[in-house]
C-alpha cells in the first residue's frame, strides 16, 4: 500500500512538540479522573453506597473504582483497533470524548438520598464508561509519542505519558487538599466533592480540540490490521506484556491512590501527611520519569534499567513498610514513600517503548492497550479493595508490602521472557 493511502502515515511536517502537548494533556485528563475518584472514595461510598458499616461503604466504593478496570480490556480492543485502522488521532479522540461524558455524569449525579438505587446504578455506569475510555487511551497515546521521534529519543518522549499521570495525581491531590481545607466536612459531603470532577469535565473538551488539531503521525503499514490476527499470532508477547504490568499497576494504586487511606485508617497518621504523600508522589513521578528515560535512551537495550529498578524495589519494599509501621516521624515517613515511588513508578519510558517495539506498526496501538488494560484490570484496579480486605481479615498492616513484593516478582519473571526487538 502506498504510504499516502493509509491514515497511519507520517506527515512530513509533524511537530513533536504539538503532538506531545495534545497527547499528554488528554492522557493526564484520563488519569486525573481516575485519581479524583479514588481520593473521593469515602464520600462517594457514603452517598452512593450507603451502609450501616462505614467499612462496607468504603469497600463498595472501592469495588466500583475497580469496576472501571473491568471495561478497560474491552476499550483496549475497540479503541485500539480504531487507532490502528483509522489513525491514532481517531482513537485518541474517542477515548477523550467517552472520559469527558463519564466525568460529567459523576459530577452531576443525584445521590441515593435523592433518587434511590438508581443513583448507585448510574454511578457504576459512569465508572464503566470511564474504564472503556481509559482502556483505549494508553496504546494510541504511547504509539503517537514513540513514532514521532528517532529511536534514540523514544524513551524520553514516551515517558511523558507516564509523567502526565504523575501530574494528574498531583493536581487531583492538591485540589483535594484545597477543598478539604476551605470547606467544612458537611459542605464537602454536600457538594464540595463534585468540584474536582467539574473542573476535569471542563478540561476534557480542551484536550479533545487539541487532539483534533494535532499533526497526523506515524508509519507505513503493509495492510489493514485485524484484531484476530494480533491475538492469534502474537499471543506470547501479549501474555508476558500483561504480566509485566503487575508491579507498576499495583505499585501506583497502592503507593499513590491507596496510601492516603492506609496512612490514616491503618497507621493512624494525621490527614495532612496523607494529602502530602499523594500530591508529592505525583510530583516525583512527573519529574523522575523523563530523567530515567534519558538514561534509558543511552543504553543499547531497553531491559537493563528495568531490571535495576525492579531489583531495588524488591529489596526496599519490606523495610520501607516496616519503618512506616514502627512509627518513624512524619517527615521520615514521607521521604520513605517518595523514595519508593521514585524507583518503582518512574520507569514508564523504557518499559512502554520496549512493548511497542515488539509489534509491527499496524498492531502496536491495540497491542499496548490490550497488555496495559488487561494487566491493570487483573493486578491494579482491585488492589486497594484487596489490600483493605486482607488487612481487615488478617489484622496484619504489612499486607501491602507482601502484595507489592509478589507483584515485583511477577514482573521480573515476565520481563526476562518478553521478546526485546525493534521491528521498524
């Protein structure tokens, strides 16, 4: 097929800067909405999943948080295939439109006290819609970034997708801190929790517009891609790529999203530390991801820096949580958590590029979306719920550490077996 006939063909005047801005703004918005929900889980549990037992309300709210991840694999296959066949921009526009709609639903939903059980159903539907959008976001966004620059800059540019998730966590946590400080508990429960969702809903159309206006990207493809071909002929890398998501997905949902609740409910730390942990963790992810990616671009292979960070995490996880449990000072606790985050959650550039490079251009957007979405759905999405239940069932506050150690071992196993190659 002649390059000009295919929507995946690179335009000669594509500007990486415009592509990066349009991509990371939209990706940050998608991550922001998932983050805001996790930080609002306690209030949402009371308003949409009422129960006489506060723990039951929280668990139901966290289960709905996890339900959004059930839809991610479906979104990965549908939107990823759109991105492969109709162009990256088309897939990215679909994901952002769906996420914006789901966000506005959550922002405007009446509570159970107003409309009864229908509120619970609508909240779950909004989360499922957000999950569908998020599942299709990662593959096209990452492929656009990687395919915009030469091989020796791929890790750095692609790392901004992971860095944007850190920015989203930082923004969501700061908004949570500001609204909590300015509003009374009654006002927060009445209407204040909706503010972050409304702000996110306003950002969505801006990101959609920028994506529609950004230059077309990418590559020659020999023929139209078929999802069945990808699944049938590339099962091995898809399987090991999914397993590779264990450590990063569990890591971010435990150390960033669940950590505030863990510090307050389990370790009885002051709420101000929990808010600082969430916001500063996002800032660390934003800053360190591009720095590690620059190092990765200078390496002959994509795996060495991943092995290094995973082994360091394996060594430091238990001592870090033990120190938190033993009652180190609040500042020391904060530094321990941020140090762990810097190592565990800042290597998205090398890992993402390695997974993309393992597939031909006509398959890579859908392939990454599938690996990421199945991995997050299986390992990460329900991890706050699972860890909360494990601590309650065993009475052992060290369960998050053991959960993270197990996830790191799974990712090391998969990384060793994942095929590292460059197909273009």
